[in-house]
């Protein structure tokens, strides 16, 4: 329990201020917020750990601040969750904008991790589905396994990637670099797969993504460029 010490200190600090809210049993009227496959442990500590400024002796209640919250997300969340976990070289914009509740329900959910929708639907709330539904869809994308390749909050790598370059693909395609890829019949070594510059994507290294896209493609084998077969692809970089 890496956050327990913080929680204890925080709760001690707010107990003095919450006595009025605590007089009323919030759950007697708001039971639905404490039910679901996942309930936020914070809710089990009592509504007043977050809603410090609610006078619920009457309905509608009187609120100090927005909904009587001690603070708004993300600061509210950082009372108990480590702020450092949300800082890195690459930060997902909804995270840097503090929009924690665009993905998480603060109370309860039928999804794991309090998510407001299952993955990938959650992602498609903000990202165009079209990029992921072309004719040839990569198996992990089809299976909705976005998090096999991406981190949801922050990453040391660009595009929130779990790993960089070939290391990402190697997790599931370790065999590709051991076999002759693409050019069997030309050379016994196979096509170079790294250590060169990408002739078409200026400034980027030559890698798996020089020829393939990660999500889906209108051409077979996740080709990055329009081609009916392997040889159609060669022409983009070579004049044989
Ligand atoms: C007697 C029943 C009852 C009790 C007890 C009660 N509530 Fe409510 N609460 C309601 C009703 C009904 C509404 C919706 C009324 C409205 O929209 O104005 C509501 C609305 C709210 C809202 C949302 C207001 C909004 O603008 O969306 C919050 C936050 C809230 N309650 C928190 C609490 C907390 C915290 C407690 C315990 C301290 C509590 N309530 C106790 C009945 C209750
Ligand atoms: C972890 C902090 C936290 C705890 C604990 C918490 N809430 Fe909330 N609550 C929030 C936040 C944040 C919002 C605003 C959500 C949003 O803007 O989408 C909210 C919104 C609400 C609302 C209005 C919108 C809705 O989701 O219905 C009600 C009612 C409410 N809370 C009641 C309660 C009650 C009752 C409890 C205890 C059973 C409780 N909350 C515990 C953080 C919390
Ligand atoms: C009063 C302390 C407290 C506050 C405030 C709080 N949390 Fe939590 N939260 C916890 C505890 C305790 C856990 C369980 C331990 C853990 O996973 O770190 C938890 C777990 C979670 C989980 C994982 C749930 C699971 O099923 O594994 C999510 C997601 C989460 N919190 C989101 C939030 C968000 C978003 C906010 C702000 C709206 C927030 N929390 C505010 C105490 C808090
Ligand atoms: C774009 C959607 C998105 C946003 C925005 C977001 N999260 Fe999450 N969060 C996720 C997903 C997805 C997971 C589940 C990760 C997993 O299962 O590996 C998660 C997991 C968590 C967990 C549980 C971590 C664990 O190791 O169990 C906590 C706590 C959490 N988020 C807090 C927050 C807080 C605080 C914010 C705002 C600063 C926030 N999240 C913003 C999508 C999001
Ligand atoms: C097999 C690994 C993998 C899976 C699975 C995957 N992605 Fe990606 N994604 C990548 C890579 C690699 C990039 C970077 C592409 C580049 O730099 O050309 C990327 C880039 C992105 C981008 C940024 C696009 C841009 O042009 O800047 C978004 C958004 C994205 N992915 C969302 C998703 C979503 C949503 C899912 C699940 C439906 C998903 N990804 C599944 C590997 C993956
Ligand atoms: C609340 C809206 C929202 C949700 C939900 C959301 N994203 Fe994003 N995401 C954005 C925005 C805004 C950007 C920046 C613009 C862009 O690249 O489309 C972004 C960018 C990205 C990027 C590129 C990051 C970079 O460094 O360029 C990736 C990868 C990504 N999202 C993956 C995901 C995945 C995976 C999910 C689902 C778990 C998801 N997003 C859910 C809003 C969202
Ligand atoms: C989470 C596991 C996983 C990761 C990571 C992954 N793949 Fe895949 N990939 C698969 C599976 C499963 C298949 C389908 C079975 C097969 O052909 O091996 C597949 C198939 C492919 C295909 C063939 C598609 C077709 O239509 O025939 C290509 C090309 C491909 N992957 C490229 C990549 C690249 C490039 C990366 C790194 C950006 C990558 N993969 C990362 C799991 C993964
Ligand atoms: C020079 C372009 C190029 C590069 C670089 C490249 N590929 Fe390919 N890849 C192809 C072509 C062309 C095919 C189709 C071969 C065929 O149909 O005979 C293919 C097919 C595949 C397939 C499916 C069929 C098979 O051979 O298993 C996978 C998986 C794959 N590539 C993964 C990768 C991975 C992982 C990397 C990086 C280590 C990578 N590719 C680098 C051009 C490339
Ligand atoms: C996205 C660009 C790209 C595509 C597509 C591509 N190649 Fe290459 N190819 C390269 C690069 C870069 C090199 C390394 C050149 C160098 O050494 O400077 C290379 C090298 C080669 C070599 C020399 C290998 C060696 O050992 O020196 C052969 C043969 C070759 N490619 C054949 C092919 C064939 C056949 C195809 C189509 C199936 C293809 N290439 C598709 C970029 C590409």
C-alpha cells in the first residue's frame, strides 16, 4: 500500500472539517454510488474524504465550492495518489489537463480501475475509430488491447508507448528478426531492419514502422504504403 501513509495524514487533516457532513448518512439516499463491480476505496472511507463542504441536512444541499469538493481533480486525486506518477517526458493531454474524470468515475464502475467505459470504447470517445478499422486490422488492436502498446497516463517514450521502436514489436514478434524478413531470394541475410535512416520519414530511424503501421491498413500485412503485394512496396524506396 504505497499511499497509505498519505491517506492517513490527509484523513486526519480533514476529519476536523467534515463533522457537519458526517452527521448525515449520505449512503441512505446515494446508495447507487457505492455499488458496482469496482467501488473506489476512497468512497468506503466516507463521502466526506472528498466532499468536505456539503451541508446535507436539507435537499437540495448547501455546497461550499463545486459539489462541496475539497478540491477539483486532479488536485483532489493527488491528495491520495502520487502526483509524480503522472509526470514524465510524454503526458497524455487529458491527464495534463487534469481531466481524470474523463476516464474514471470517482465513485464506482462496472469496469476495472473505475473506468467509465471498456477499452477500446473509452479511447474512441476521443480518438477517431477510422484509424483502427481499415481493411487489415492488427490482431491486438482488433482485440482492444491498446494497453499492450500504450500507457494510459504518461510514458518516458513518445506516443505514450510501452517500449521504443523494435522493442515494442519484439514482445510478440521475436521471430521476425531471427528469420530472413522480406527479401529471401535476394540475400541470405534478409532485409536490414535497423541501423539505417528511413528514406521516406525524414529524421526517423529505419525500423518495423518504416514499412508497417501499428493499427490498421487498407493494404495487406499492415503495409504503410499502398501496395498489392510485397514487391509493390519495394518501389517506394528502391529502383530495381
Ligand atoms: C435525504 C436524502 C439525501 C441525503 C441524506 C444526502 N443526499 Fe445528496 N442528494 C440528494 C438528492 C435527492 C440529490 C439531487 C437533488 C438535486 O439535484 O438538487 C442530491 C444531490 C447531491 C449532490 C449533487 C448535487 C448536484 O448539483 O449534482 C451531491 C454532491 C450530494 N448530494 C452529496 C451528498 C453528501 C456528501 C451527502 C452526505 C453528507 C448527501 N448528499 C446526503 C439526497 C440526499
Ligand atoms: C474520491 C473522491 C470522492 C469521494 C470519496 C466521493 N465523491 Fe462524489 N464526486 C467526486 C467528484 C470528483 C465528483 C464530480 C464528478 C464529475 O465532475 O464528473 C463527484 C460528484 C458527486 C455527485 C454528483 C454527480 C454524480 O456522479 O452523481 C454526487 C451525488 C456525489 N458525488 C455524491 C457522493 C457521495 C454520496 C459519496 C459517498 C458515498 C461520494 N460522492 C464520495 C468525488 C468523490
Ligand atoms: C481519500 C483518498 C483518495 C482520494 C482523494 C482518491 N483516491 Fe483513488 N484510491 C484510493 C485508495 C486507497 C485506492 C486503493 C489503492 C490504490 O490503488 O492505490 C484508490 C484506487 C484508485 C483507483 C484504482 C481502482 C482499482 O480498481 O484498482 C483509481 C482508478 C483511482 N483510485 C482514481 C482516483 C481518482 C480519479 C481520484 C480523483 C477524482 C482519486 N482516485 C482520489 C484513495 C483515494
Ligand atoms: C485517457 C484515460 C485516462 C485518464 C485521463 C486518466 N486515467 Fe487513470 N487509468 C486509465 C486506465 C486505462 C487505467 C488502467 C491501467 C491498467 O489497467 O493498466 C488507469 C489506472 C489508474 C489508476 C490505478 C493504477 C494502478 O496501478 O492500479 C489510478 C490510481 C488512476 N488511473 C488515477 C488517475 C488520475 C489521478 C488521473 C488524473 C490525473 C487519471 N487516472 C487520468 C485511464 C485514464
Ligand atoms: C501493436 C502496438 C499497438 C497497439 C496494440 C495500439 N497502438 Fe496506438 N500506436 C502504436 C505505435 C507504434 C504508435 C506510433 C506510430 C508512429 O509513430 O508512427 C501509435 C500511435 C497511436 C496514437 C497517436 C497517433 C498519431 O498519429 O499521433 C494514438 C492516438 C493511438 N496510437 C491510440 C491507440 C488506441 C486507441 C489503441 C487501441 C484501439 C492502440 N493505439 C493500439 C502502437 C500500438
Ligand atoms: C478524454 C479524451 C481522451 C481519451 C478518453 C483518450 N485520449 Fe488519447 N489523446 C487525447 C488527446 C486530446 C490527445 C492529443 C491529440 C491527439 O494526438 O489526438 C491524445 C493523444 C493520444 C496519444 C498520442 C500521444 C502523443 O504523445 O502524441 C496516444 C498514443 C493516445 N492518445 C492513446 C489513447 C488510448 C490508448 C486511449 C484509451 C485507453 C486514449 N488515448 C483515450 C484525448 C483522449
Ligand atoms: C501484443 C502483441 C503484439 C505486439 C506488441 C505487436 N504485434 Fe503484430 N501481431 C500480433 C498478432 C497476434 C498478430 C497475428 C498473428 C501473426 O501474424 O503473427 C500480428 C500480426 C502482425 C502483422 C501481420 C498482419 C497481417 O495482416 O498479416 C504485422 C505486419 C505485424 N503484426 C507487425 C507488428 C509491428 C510492426 C509491431 C510493432 C509496432 C507489432 N506487430 C507489435 C501481435 C502483436
Ligand atoms: C522493408 C520493409 C519491411 C520492414 C522494415 C519490416 N517488414 Fe514486416 N513485412 C514486410 C513485407 C513486404 C511483408 C509481407 C511478406 C510477404 O507477404 O511475403 C511483411 C510481413 C510481416 C509480418 C507477417 C508475415 C510474416 O512474415 O510473419 C509480420 C508479423 C511482420 N512483417 C513484422 C515485422 C516486424 C516486427 C518488423 C521489425 C522487426 C518488420 N516487419 C519490418 C516488410 C517489412
Ligand atoms: C521504407 C523504405 C524501404 C522499403 C519499402 C524497402 N526497403 Fe529495402 N532497403 C531500405 C533501406 C533504408 C536499406 C538500407 C540501405 C543502406 O544500406 O543504405 C535497404 C536495403 C535493401 C537491400 C540491400 C540489403 C543489404 O544487405 O545491403 C535489398 C536487397 C533491399 N533493400 C530489398 C528490398 C525489397 C525486395 C523490398 C520490397 C520487398 C524493399 N527492399 C523494401 C529501405 C526500404
